[in-house]
């Protein structure tokens, strides 16, 4: 029981924290393609977050030792429902591990490329566009593998898009919470507008998935929502929607307020609490655990977050300092 609970808590903590550097990757690549002052002033916070991706890649590897504990599709073939048996060509241990290692290698490669100092600020790597496509594909299939297959009877085409939006929304909230004081009011406005746009996109995707699954009313799909509409999870879901969507949406509407650092930091803090609750709502109801098992989640989150902060602090003395030196040489040359 202790081993299974530890694995479940570690997976919850991993997706909660690793989705932040994944979202930062998308922002850096989008800015590399489009440009804009919003990315020029805020790029350091995104690079700091992306630099922690190798640590999260290492932190996921121990979970590969407990696949039989985490995933019901690892059970004997004869005991699985028909809808899951038909997925075993995709959901099998060797193929699952190979895909996971591929995702991690791609993400580590992207993180190294995005945190490497460019030769000049005018150069735009040609791999940003294909990199963004590969990022979208790997995040989508990772979510299918590690989150959706926790309840293998459930399936949704929208699920990957929803998770991608969550990655970007959450990292924008974290980035503003960290660096809003150092940004000019116009940049705060740009980032807040970007946050609002992606937040509305996530709301549309989440609602679309709910309507499609609910209208189809298939027992092996609707159970995913039923598991999250019982007991305490019903209230966790409602509270997370309030904190992650409703309150930030209302607070991000006034244009003048989006220029104030205190207002944006408060909005970001509320959204981050909602993000924490929402990720627990996504993952924990998939497991059959006792009531006290939920307490392992915060312990795993604090442990992994501490390791990530140490990793970021260490890499800043190398990659990020080198980046600043390149910028100084570029400006001196001009």
C-alpha cells in the first residue's frame, strides 16, 4: 500500500510541476517565431523554468518501475474489459517505456536548445516551427499515455489540447507571479492578455470535452466524470474551476488593472492555487486509495519543487550567465 501510494503521489507531483517548464518551452518557441516585446523582457523567467526539464526527465524514470501499480491495463489480458483489450497493441509495457523515453529525450533536447545562448539576438533558429509541432505531438501522446490511460476505458480527442492549454495558462500565471514587478506596465498588459486568451481557449476545450462525453453517455467514458463528481472531488472540481478560471477571468478583464503589478500577482496566486487543485482533480480520482493517501501529494510536490529550485539555481550560474555575456557582447558591438 505504501509503495503504490508513493508512486501515485509522485506522478501527481510530477505532472503538476513538469507541465510548467513544458508550457515555458511553448512560450519561448512562439516568441522565437513571432517576436514581440513581451518575450524580450520576460524571456529569462521562461528560460529558468525550461532549464529544469532535465531534472524532471530524471524524476520520471523511477515511475517506470511501477507501471503495474499505476496502470490497470497492465493486468492480465483476460481480466480486462473488451474496450481495453483492443488498445493493448498500443498500451503494452515495452512500447509504453519506449515512447516515454522518446518524449523525455525530445523535451531535454528542446530545453538544451532553448537555454543555449544564441550567437546574436537577430538570429532565429529555424527549428522553432518544427520544434513547436514536435512539442505539441509529444505533450499530446504523453498525456494519453500517463494520464488518460490511468482509466483506460476513457478516451477523448480533445484531452491533449486541453492539457497543452493548461501548461501554457499555468506557466503564464507562475511567470507573472515571479517577475511582474520587474516588467513594464505595457508588458504586463501583453502577458495578461495572452494569459486571458489561452485561459478562454482552455475553458472552451474543457467544456467541449464535457459536452461530447456527456451527450454520448457511453458507460466506459462517462465514468471518468462520475469518478470526479463524487464525494470531496465534486467540491475540489468546483473550487478549482472557480480559482483557475472564473476569478482570474473576471480579474483579467479590466485593462487598467492588468498594468498593476499587485493586481496581477494576486490574480496569479489565485490561479496557481486553482491549478494545484485542478491537477489533483485530474489525477487522484483515477486511483483507488484510502483517504489518508492524498496527504502524500503535498509531500511529493514539496520534494520535487525543492529539487527543481536547486537545479534552476545551479544551471543559472552556467547557461543563463553565459546568455547575458553574449547579449552584452552583442550590444557592445552595436
